[in-house]
């Protein structure tokens, strides 16, 4: 375990440059004291790892040190070659570059390691597409990517709810793909950070003016906090229902983990009373109708009546004429 951690520490310093012991400890999920012990162990083993105290200090590698491909273990190479180019990278327009990078990696391997690629590719394949992919149109993703890459202001037109059009000049800090949905993190002239779906940008034009991103902006930290806040503020439409035991796990997969709770009341015929959390009534109705008679809504009454009404409409449509 420690050998893996030492390798991870080396890779972090090589890819990110100088890092504080506190930040390394967070990345490696260890204490600061452990980080300093690991740095000392690497230095004793002959690796040019150094640490400096004070403002602007931290841990760093000598600028001439680089890990070689021959340092990768067979297991690490196998993990690399199981990777496929995910759909978000194709949307971003860098799918071919990602494929090219993997090809160059394979070509740069020592002859004794090149058979690992073929061995893995004939045994494991990752297909990131769902059976029913729901893809949003992204007419301006290329312009947003260019703005992010070049730190340039972008004049954008957003399509808001109810067809409202809003034009803003934005500083696009980053693009984040959550599942297959692209989001743009941006600041306006007021420097306040915001997040929007990239699909809501229906027109974008790059401006010549460049923006300066704050030095303390950390994308992973910002996104983690934003997701937590958004999750906590999501509208909740609570439903109490009776469900057959054999559909409860299917129902939880459908609505998301943590959004189904079993209540203590045990119903006859091996059925379970459950509390379900949705965002709004129409979402709850659409999902629960797909389970037919395996689920009966008890409350709220508005949803129960709506479910019954839809059931009558379906029965009427399919009744023998």
C-alpha cells in the first residue's frame, strides 16, 4: 500500500508541480506528518524530492526529473488500455486527440510491454452509452471551449425557461461534464461565479478581450461544493406508496440512491410501504405509472387522483370497441 502511495505522490508532484503538504495530504487521504515521512523516504531512495517551509514553499520535484514509461507496472498499463474515449470528449471536439494520445502511448512502450495493449483490448471493452441516450444539442460548445482554453470573454445568448432570451458577456472559467451533460462555469462583469448547462447557450461569439482567473480558483473544490449545494436545494416532491418487494430495488435504481426510504409499516401480501422523493408531480407520475399495479400511491391525494385518471384514460383507449 505504501509503495502505491509513494508512486502517487511522485505523479502528483510531476503533473501539478509544487504542492503544499496539506494539499498532498488531502489528495492522498493521509496526515501531513505522513506526507513528510513519505517525502523523506523518497529522498533516501534517491528521488529528487524536496520541501521548503514558509510562504511560497511546499513539496516539489527537481525540474530535470521525469518518470519514464518503463516505470509503469503491467497492471497500470492494463488500466490505461481499458480506457475508451467518452462521449463528452467527442462533444468537446477532442475525441480524435484522445485516441491519438493512446496510440502514441502504445507506440512509446518498450517492445516487451506492447503486447499488454492487445491482451487487454481483446478482453475488456467499456461502452459508455446507455440503451436510451438522451443527448442535448450543444450548438456553442466549441466556442465555449475556445473561450475556456484562451481565457477570453465570450458574448453569449442564453435561452431561459419560457423562451426568455438573455445576452451576457461571460468569462468562461471551465467546462464540466456531469454524466453526458455539459455545464459551463462562468463569471460576469460582477465577478460572481455561476453555473449553466452548456445547452442553454444558443449563440456565442469570442471577444478579443482576455480575463484573468483568480489564482485561488480550484475547479474540483468549486464543483464539489456547487453540486452539494444544488443537491440540498433541489425541490422535493414527497410520495408515500405501497410497493411489491420485488420492484423496490428497481424503483430505487430508477429514482436514484437515497431517494427511497422504507417505512416501518408492513402491508399484506408481502408489500412494503415506502417514501419516495421526486422533483415534481409530473416526474413522479411518469415514473410510477411505468410500474403498473406493482405500486399504489397513498399520498399526496393530487398524485393519487392523477394516477387514477391516467389509468382510466389508458383503459378507455385499449378497451375493445
